[in-house]
């Protein structure tokens, strides 16, 4: 009987279309398993916090497929990507000027601490921690600077504010990537006084530059006059008795070269005196 049954099993042929039905049934069963909550997927840039009967287990599901006990376990997805949070803030400067600003914080949850973050703050960490910390940090930082310094030393203000935020958020599992101050705004009266001061400084610089230009031009004239005087002194120093005698000889020689041989005379009390017209052209 057993041999017959084995032979019968070997000769068994699946009815046409049965294979496709089996595949469809398998797909349906897999879908039911997924729907039953046995498996799940943690996406890229996420961490999965495993809860068992609502309590944080401390286990973190990494990116990819995971398995869990249906109905007893649950996985909460927490983003570990860089996120941005912006908030307006108001404070007083060291010289008691009211200043308002907007702070933008780029932050990132530490993957190893997403379980503790969820335990302490759920997924509401921006409202519970980041926003009040920004307000407090802005007030604490701006109180160290005068209103004018907040403008002229903005990189230093930003550095101190970022360091303070980093020190406050790091123990909670939140890392500060970058902090930026969008703008500082003051009362209209203070802004007008700043503009007037800037205008006065610009006018003073223009006047100083004009004075420097006049001084430079005057120095140029003095230098030019000194050079000319020095040149005259050098020329005067070069005039000697021998040079004067040589110039007289040159003049007489030129007069002889121009003489046309006619001896003009001029009657004077001493008698006729021959005169040479040294400038008349020779004939």
C-alpha cells in the first residue's frame, strides 16, 4: 500500500493554473504578516525606538527591515537627519537697549540617544527644550554686549550664543550643527542715533581725507620749490671767474664772426668810437 502511494505521489500532476494560485496565496499571507505588525522598516536618516507595552526598552532599531512581537511591541521612528528650527527672540543689551532678533538653529538628534529623547520629551523636543533654550541663551548673551557691539561684533555674539546652546543641548542628546542670527533690530530712536553717528563718522573721515590731500599738495609744492632752489644754488656754485672769462671770450668771438667789415662811428666828446653791431647779419 505504501509503495503504491509513493508511486501515486510521483505520478501526481498539478492541475493547470494551480501554481499561480499558490503564488497569490503566498503574497496574501506575506501581506497579512506585515499587516499584523510583525515587521517594519526604518528609513534612511531615522532611528527606531522600540517600545514594549508602551515602555521604552532601550533598543534602537537601525535603518532597514526589523521584526517585532505583534500587539506587544511598537517602533517609534525618530529623525536623525539635520533639522532646522527658527524662533524670534527679544532681550536687552548691556546698555539696556531693547533688541529683537531671529535665531535659526540647525540641529541633529544623536542616534544612540533617541530612546532617552523619546522617554523624556517624546517627539515634542522643539517646543519643550529647543525653543525655551534659545530664548534664555539670547537673553544671557546679549546682556554681555552693548547695543553697538551687537552690530559691530556680530561674529563674536554668534559664537558665544552657539557655544551656550551646544553646552545646554549636548547632554540631552541633541547636537548643534550651526547657529545663525538672522538680524538685530532696535527701537527707532536708537536706529536714528546710530545712523546719525555713522554719518558723522563718514563726514569726519571725508574732512580728514581732504586735509591730508591739501597737506600732500602743499608738501609737493615745498619739495618742488626746494628742488628749484637747490638747482639755482648748484648753478651759482658752478659760476667761477674762469667761466665768466670764457663766456666773455665766446661773446667777443661771436661778435667778430658777425662783423661785416664796416666800421661805424659814433661822435662822442672823446672823438669817434668804432661800434660793432654783433646782431646784424653778415653780408
